[in-house]
C-alpha cells in the first residue's frame, strides 16, 4: 500500500523501486510511477497472498483483481474504502454517523450563495447523477449495488437500484415527497439520467434505456433499449448521461471502458461518417462523445481519445464542454471544449500507446505530456485542473445566481470535495479559463459532489455521493446521500417559479428562455410541432431580444422551420457566438456548406472562422480547398485552436488543400504561420516541406527541431517521406 502526500492510496504489485521513485502496477492494470518526494507512507507485504503457480492459471488482470479483493478481505475495516483527499482529520477506519440535519455546516459557499438541504438520507442513498425536470422535480440515479467484487462487505439490494423523483410540494426549498419511478437489477449502478417530458433516458451498465411515462403518474408505461453492448459494466469509465442540445438532439459520452456502441438489436452502430462506433483506432479510440436523434438514430461520433469524460454539456450556442480524468496521480485532470471531430490525446494517435512511452519532442511537464499535447492533431485543453475525480458539469445560463456565474461552466469534483466555476475567456479560436470555488467541503471531507443542474427558478441542485472516499471503484458508505439546493441568500427558503405554458407560441418562446435545460427542450419541441405559424413570432423575438443566448435558442428553433432563414439571421448577428450558430445550423441542414463557410472567411472573430473551417470537414471539392486556403492564410502562427480546426477541415483532403495554399502563398509559405501549417499537415508534399524547414535551421529555433521531426511520424509511408528523411540526414552530415 502506498499513500501519497495528496491523500491518494494505491494498492498493487511492486514493479520497481529506487531512491527517486516507486513503480506499482495497480489493480486497474496501470503502471504507476510515484516520486519518492510524493510518498507519505509505503507498506510492502512480504507474504504472498496467492497459492503457488496460480499465475499460470489466470490472466494478469485477473491476478490483480484477486490481489485487490484478498487485501480487502484481510483488512475488513478498510473494505470498500479508497481515500482521496482525506487526511488524519477524517480517519479511514472510523466512520462516525453524520446527521443530515447538519449537512450544510460542513460546506463553505462562495460569496452571495447559500446552501440548503433539499433531501438526504433516509430518503435517498448515494446519488450518482441527477436531472431536474420542467416541473422542478429532481430525478435521481440512486446507487447501492456498486462493484461488489471491490466492496465485499457492502449490502446487496436484491431488488436492484432505483430511479427516484423528489418533489417540493409546498415551495419551501425542501423535498417532502419521494416517488420510486423505477427499480430493477437492469439498472444497477446507473450513471446517467436525462428527463425530457414523458421520456426518461437512463444510462446503466452495458445499455441505455428509454422509459416513457405517458400518463404522468411517475410510473413507466413503456421501456425500450436505445443502445446496448457498451463496455465498462459496473465501472465508472463506461456510459454516462445524455443531455439535450439546443438543436433538439441528444449528446452523450462514454469513458475509455465503453469501447463500442451497439443498437437495440445488438448490432454495432455505424455512424453518419460510415464508420463502426468502436475503439478501432481508425480514428476512434478510448473515451468518445456522440450526438444522435431522440430515438437513438443518426449517431455521430463527435470527438474521441479521452480517458473518462464523465458528462458532456452543450450551451445555447451549441458549444460542447466536458471534463476528463487523468491516469490517477498525475495531476492532469482537465476541462475541454469539444471541437467536433477532434482527437484529445489520451493515447497516441499512431499506436494507441500511453503517455509514458518515450517519443520525440514529448513535453517535459508530465501533466501536459499526459495528453500528447506536443503532437500535431491533438486539441488543446481549456483548463488543467490538477489532481481530482471530475464528474458532472453544466453551463449556467440562468440569472438568479450572481452575475459572475452567468454563462460560465459549473463543475463537480468529488475528489477535492468541491463544486467549481470555470470563468471562461476567449483565447484566439479557443478558450482559456480560471477556477473559482462555488461549494467546498471544508469541514466535511465526506462531501462528494457528483452532479449539478439548474432548476426552473435558476437555483442549483447539487448531488452529493457522500462517502469517506472516492476512486478505485470503492464505496465506503451505502446509507447516506444528499441533494443540496444552492441559491442567493434571499431565495434560500422558497422554491417558486412560473410553470411553463406550452400551448401557445408566445408561451413556448417564454419557456425557451428558461434556465432549465429540460424546459427549453420541451419548448423547442413544441415550437417544432406548431410549425410555420411560429416562424414570424420567432423572427420578431430574435430581432428584439438583447440577450445573445436567447437569440441563439430562438435561431435553433427557427432552423427547424426554415434553416435558410435562420442561417441568414444568425449570420447578421453582432455577437460572434451567435454567428457560430450559423455554421452549426448549416452543418445539420443539408445546405451547401462550402458556400456558407465562404461567407465567413473574413469574419473578425477567429472563433467564427474556426467554425467555418470545421464546416469543411469531409468536403473534398476544389471549392472547399480554395475556402480552406483562404482560412489558412489567416493563421497567425500562434493559435493552436485555429490550427487544429484547419487540420480537421483538411482531413481526407490534404493534398488538394495544401496544393491550393502553396499556390496562393508562393514562397511566403516559409513563415512562422506557414511552418505551423506544414507541421500540422498530412499531405503528399508535407515531407519535402518539413525537410526544407529542418535543413534551413536558421529559420527554426533550436527547441523546435524535435517538433518538426515528430511531425514526420504522422506522415504516411511513401517514397517522398523517405527522400525527405535522406535529405535531412545528408544535410546534417555536412
């Protein structure tokens, strides 16, 4: 057993140790190196727990799981418990009763906010994910049956885990009614719930189930499978929650144990690009992000190569955000803007190797090396959040909370016992962020926030797993769990809002302005149902609204009725985020995307030009190459976000794009921005251009030489590549 100074416990097989570091192979099968300076306690067992020759009968992973299980049986007082963030102040072997009536005493809130206990044990246990519907009810994934082979002393609930509905019937900010919507072993250890009116989508185990409550009695009248065959059963790195986007489609993800997606009949899903959805490395691998219709059809694979991207959220402009966990202990957890069709670098694009495998030009900082950020074709991170166990995330688009939170990301990390806000700023064609605490378990280290949602009044609902530890697939407590409501002080004692009125166009447009995602989805669906008679009212609202997010939502609704008109209006908007909506609508509307992209080549916003580039993905015409070249001509040589968007745009069309660009820029290609484009490119001409850059070392800073050499690894084997490498060798010998 090894305990780090950060409070992380590692159990595993000792691989090596020296005066600088200790190397273990954990029960996850991951080789972990820990610097001696980071080790607080290191206990090594000298007695084997396994019979002689057992290793000949079992796989390495089976052996690792067995060792971990036997250690639990040997140390019952630690069963089911994996410390993360707990120190001597919270003993790992003494779990004192925690009265829910004093739950708020253990947490600190940011200025201007107050927390109240909306619900707690015995009404619910161990919530893993929540959603808040248009009526303000909180839907809860309740987990008791969690990885019993890792938690042998935890009770088994034979009836299966539950989906609960918690209601505040007297508007005092506290739940006073609980309904069990569904219970069954087919949803054991549910990790995601999405409530869309009468439809409830639950992610659990190897499947995604769609329940329908047609009569509103909070009992399912129908149950259908959306997806099956997903890996990561009884594992945190499998399927996660679905969320609706402003386009009315569903967005979801799975971690690196998900591996594949099958339909209800058990057939591998083939996505809209014609590829099978599985981690075959061509290009899909590891954790992935998806989009589909509400019935599970028309699946698109939007991004890949994450480790454990727990939940994706989509803001009103259609921008996707999520967190991702690192190989525990490397202080490299992250927040990502999900650029469509992006590779996020958890494993090598070339051979799926881990970050620790030596490679040319790798970063000296482990937290950056971890994501292969020095490789061409990897999307940057918005925020590196250090050590943690990142889970639920949302964009706050209400107005009840203090203004500093409006439009910002709110995120749960149960490892360091915190709910955080990420204050976003533009960073060229991408984003940067700073961290601010919202809710912290300063005096209660069992506080384990796992999800956060906005209610219809704009307050927050925060789900607290409430456990002595987190990580390692352990669970130290099965009898506690909380839901907190967070609001400004003057709103803490009342939970009131005007119910959505969806029978009229104006009522639906008002509902479209709700801070609650479920309400906005129902409003969008209602406007689609009303049809063309809603178009003029939507156009009037777009013209009169002063809020860009409201205009964006209305434009998505208008696009369902008249995509051409929505593209026209969005393209004229003064806010670049709304102009981005233009290009995103175009990508889903069957219009000539090359013509639409061409309209925005000279846009003043690099983020709009980024979207114009992304719109060219999959286009292989001469016209697309010409638009790409014009966009490439505006790269400043420093904006990695913009460069990666250009790379995504040219994928599958590199020769045409590169030839057109070289024709347009002539000898000026050998500039800082031009060399950057060559570094990212994958065309037939790329090896020769790379060799010219390296031979002319006077134009390349010394520390950049390995960067350009690394780019050769990503070029397809060819006579041109071999000739270029020979020319470099000859040049170096002179």
